[in-house]
């Protein structure tokens, strides 16, 4: 198996107002850092090391656990607004005056709320495998998705179903991703507690219960350039949500991967990291 710089990144800590944050940092310093915001039940150990390495090839990349998640202390939050406040607390604790954001899944919703609540702090941001809230005619999540999300011990088959289409090529890419994150996971770092996971679920439920009129109004107030991206076979957040969001953003790019699902960013790590780099460089 390949060796990745992300696997050797040391755990760093910084004291914020709300928590003692744990983070990792890779890539050249200087310019505007790129801060990664993670998915439901994800800790910094779950970021695909190849994807992180490719992002960090030309960027100062920072990944962290939000308040009450994984390695970070504090009381777990139960709304995306509170997760956004936690992200702001972390960025300010590092003394950063401006950042770019890349949010995957739940992290994508949080990224948008950071941009809404503290627009001067965010230069550009990426919303990956995520949405802005419930959109018109969005289908409900399949019962199997909801069942897996509620499980504290989802197995490999569960994760492959959530993140990758049921094709041989996609399943192979998913198995490769799980193998790549296994080195960090084998070290025995903290998982997301059930209390924290339940509060994340509450946050998701609240975000998806906001009326479309309010979701649309929020989108129309965002002035930063946004890159929206998704897989066409996402069983968690349909690609339709990305398309409708982009219609109401002032400056946005939409990228869809036809053969991928929720974890398209790992299935196509090289291509998407290049897409992110080009977007951030514009």
C-alpha cells in the first residue's frame, strides 16, 4: 500500500472558547488555508489520506474535529448553526483572519452556515456530497440509509452502500478507500460517541426541516464563490439538491460525477483535488 503524508501528520491542539480542538495540518504555509469540515460520524481519522495529500500538494490544509466530536473536547452540538460556531471558534483560535472551506456531507451544510454567519471569514468554499436543506420534490432517504445512519457499528458493506454505487468499479474504489483509512483507524483513536452522533442526527433533521423559501433566501445572500459537487448516484443527498442550490447562488460552479455516489471525492481523488485547486486558484 502507498505511503501518505497525511498518515504521518501529527495531532495538534489549540484552545478555543468552546473546546480544546484537535487538528492536523499539511502542505505549504502561506496564502489562505483550506479547512476541511467532516461528515456525520466522521473524525479526522476518516479523511482519505490520498485525497488530503493531493489537496495539500499546493495548499495549506487543515482538518479538525468539531466541538464534542472525536479527539476534540466539549459538549456535542445539535444544530448546524452551533457546528458553524464551533468551526468559527476553531479558525479564530488558530489566529486565522480568512479561510477557504471544504465541507463533505454534514460538513457541507456547516460550511454554508459559516459563510452566512461570518462572511468576512470565508473567501471561497466547496460543498461536496451535500446540500443546503430540503429542496422541492427531494425524495426521502431510503429506509436502509436511515437504518445504517442509526447504527453505531456500521460494517464495510454498510459503508460501501452509503458511499459508493453498486458497480464493480465503484465498490472496488470503496474497498480501496477503506483500506487507506485503516492505518489511522487501527491506531485506536476516539470514535464519535453515540451522544454526539445522536446530536448530529438532530442537527441534520433540523437543517432538513427548514422551509425551502428560507433555504433559497439563505442561498441568495451568499456572495462568495462556491464549488458544488456530487455523485449522480448519491443515496444520501441526491445530486438534484446540488443543481437546485447552484441555481440560487450568485457565483457557483457545479461538478457531477456520473459513476459515483456520496464519496465521489475519494473515488475520484486525483480529479476532484485538481478541480478544487483550480477553483481556489481562480
